[in-house]
């Protein structure tokens, strides 16, 4: 009887595993372009009231050093501030390293319109995990959401803690902060000036990025 129950249990686990969408490691070229943060969760100490703050889209580009680069425009009282983070290829497929040697693994869901980015490592002598579901458009997909929720639970976190930030474009964020009267030309000039002066000094660790995002 015990052998029968064990066999049935293993068969059930195998069936559930077969039903899960297969995650495929992402390459640099496949990630290029615009992405939207649809869901995220992690163990970094982020205040609860900031979890629902809107997040602008981000892009992946190849920089002058032919490295994959994460770019997001953050808003400040003076205008927009471009944030950049270069990523080096890891040894494992789908793995990338930040300048602070933090490992990020990015895998595609079937169809490659959604991907999961996952970080785990030590920051300030404390082990942390951060993960997000990103999509090519702001449109939600129930299957992608379910896959992300299962991924979250597989890492020992609770799906009830998942943040679901509203999607918003940069122009909308600036308007909410009373910057709508700034012309597009002026904003572009301001961004270019900031980038030219401080662009190389903006490679902050992930914790600094979270602080910036909280002000959106």
C-alpha cells in the first residue's frame, strides 16, 4: 500500500511539473527594447505605502561597450533623471551580473512576450531575493500571472505579497508632479544635460534604485 501511495504521489508531482510552462533562458539580443514591470516581490525592506507607486517602463539596449544595459527615466523635481545599469554576461544561460557582481537571471515564458527577472544574493550582509514579471506591453495575461505566482512560491515567498504597480508613462508621471508645463524640448535638453554630466556616475546598487523608484 505504501509503495502504491508513493507511486501515485510521484505521478501527481510529475503531472503538475509537465503542466507548468517551460521557462527559457534569455539572451541579450532577445531582451532589447521596451518592457513594463507588471508584478514584483522581494525581501528588500521597502515600505508598504511605496509598493503601489506607479513605475515607468524601461528599456534594454546595447551600449558602446556592447554590453546589455538597463535604462529607466526617473522623475525628480527638476525633471527626468536617466538611470543606467550595465549587465555583463554570466556563465549560465540567461544569467547577467551587475557592476556590483549581483547575479540576475532572466527567463522567458512561452511566446517571449513575458519574462521573469530573478535576483538572489547578499546585500549589506543580509540575504535577499527580488523578482519581477515584465511584459512587452502593459496588458495583463492570466497565464503569465499564474506562472509568476508559482515561481514566487517556489522561491519560498508568498503570492499575497506580490506588488501590482500601475503602469504609467514618463509624461504622465511628470504631469502628476506638476511638470506638465515643461515643453518636451526642454525636458529632452535637461535629460541630455544630466546624462552628459553624471551619466557615468549613476551605476548605483539595487538598493539605491529602489530608493529612487520610491519617489515616483
